[in-house]
């Protein structure tokens, strides 16, 4: 007997948003098992070429669908980055140093997502320890290009429609950049609003869990679960319909003159109410400050792996660790002090506005797979703790997705999500949105 109820066809289910699926499953109009079978079929077709999953076991997924709860993510196909602990799936941290490693419990953020009813389709590919050594995942829009990193698998799986929501992480640009390259929405939240226990640590100052989804309203729903804040759910925060836009500053950093600013300028012309913001003198120095903070803290958090598993680590990870050998505590202190001085002068960036828009990445995903692309437009916001959302903003000259990044002051995550939904509304009304992946 078919698992599909007569009220929906398979094609209708496949075209639903995550929030629509969750409502239908929670109301009893749709079964999580029916949703799961449709996504398992798609994974079976696309995954062999995409290679977004490091662990995917269809029978296990079917069993999880049967036991899925009826919460706000009921029945939603979901992916978890391989640096986040799961009790029923291996967590290898993207490394040969942890073959088949099985944590004894879920990370708290995974527990929240499961309790909300999401169906785990598997663990998604990460670079080694969420640093520099890429996995096998390719870009869903062009297999010759990187999907970005380090949250490579989650971004690619979303871009290809193999999941509808997922989790990445960010210490530099590891959520925002791959999401932009793969044509999906993602958030780097303010620090400490989503629990990071159970996530392979890199930097206590910088690490955040990065929720990712196919559009901003689905993203808001996921963030509401991960932050345990029902008021962030899309019905409350960003209901369907054309939302009003708040004024924004257009922020075009001068440190990357080769970047393609055309997508951002195109979006700004559509959005209106955008004023140019000059780059403050201290902005450029925040890049080296972030690097020093990251280096000092990562050299401690990866110390066990460096000392006990060196021979099993990738050459790129060796180079990453060697590059950080010379970082001193004094340089870490200087990096933190530079951050604090910048936070005291944020008006120099935002002015009278609550938001700025800036590139998510320098342009489209680069050709090749040896590197995951530069984090030029992410590292300073990560150091400052400013929440960021990337919104799909059409396509660049090579036909690859591009994104625009919205940024708010630290702690203003709810305001930022609403503004991102309003931006998405305007871009869609103007015919600017990402097409499906492969």
C-alpha cells in the first residue's frame, strides 16, 4: 500500500517548503514516512555524483521517520554536519583520525532538532576538523567547482534539494560562504545563542552553530528551534506576504578590489532605502585580529589531534597547524582588544541603520576542489559577534549562485531574520531567486 495520502501527490510534496511539510505532518494530513521516501529517492539519484553525505543509511532513515515527533519540524528532511555529535550515527569530524567514532549522546542542538520532529537523512561532509582540508563534495550547480566550506555537505545537499534544513558551523566563514555558493539561506547567529557543546571545538571565542535552509522563512523556523525561541518562528516573526523593509547601509569593503560587487549593487537597486557606508579605518586590521584569535585558540583545541594523530591528518591540516605554531598569548590579547575597540565604535559601520548589506563571498564558487574559497567577507563579522544572514541573490556571469549578506549588531538576531525575509520578498518580487540545483 502506498504511503502517500490522497490529499497530496508526490510532486506536490516534493515542492513543499520545510514549514509546509511540518504543518502537514503535525496536523496528520501527511505522514513523515511518505516525505522520507520521496527524499530517499532523490538522494539515491543525486548523491552518487554530489557526495554531500559522509553517512547515509536508508533503512536507518526510515526507522527514524517512523519514530519522528510531531513538533515544529515534523517530518522535515534534515542534515547534520559531521563535526556535530550524534548518538546513532558516526561522527568522524571529517578526519581519518576518527574512523567510525560513535559519540554516546547527541549534541544539545541535535537533541532539540530531533525533539522538534526532524528526520535525520544522515551526516554531511565537513572539511577536516572544519578547517582547510576539503572533502569530496562538489557544487550542485557545477561539479567542477567547490561547494565552499567547511560546511560543504550541508550546503550542497540543500542546494541540490536532498534536505530541506541542516546544520553547519562557522568559525571564519564556514556557514555563510558555502550557503551563498550553493544558492541557499543560512545564518551565523550571535555567539552563545545556540549551544555549541557537542561540536568539535576550534575557537571558544568564534565558534557558532550555523542553521541553514532553502529560504529565509524556513531558516527562521529552524533558528527558533535551535535557540528555543518560539517568537522567531516565521508565523510570528516573518509571516508570508511582502514585509516592510527597514533602512540599510551598503557596505563595500575596499580590501578586495577584485571582488564582483555587481550582485550586491543589483540587489541594492531593487531594495531601495540603501545608503552607502564608508569603511572605518580599523576595519582592515580586524582580519589579522580574527586570524590571531582563531590561531591561538585552535592550537589549543586541536592539540590532542596534533600530538596523537599527526600521521592520520591531511597535509592541509598539517599546514594549518604549523601556521599557528608561532601565535603567542600576547597576539591573542591584541586580537581581543582590537575586537573590543571595534565593538565600541560600531556606529562607524552602521550609522543610523540597524542593518548593513555586504557580499556573502567575493563572487561565484571558484573552479576546483583543492580550496573552499576565501572568507574575506565573513571573518570580521565573526570576530565581532555580529549576526549575519545570507540570502540567495540570483546568479553571476558563469551562471552560479551568488548571495548577499545582511548583518546586524550583536544580539539583534530576531530583527535580522525579519529584515532578511523582507529582502527575500523584494528580490523574489523582482524575479531574483535561486533556481533548483542538480
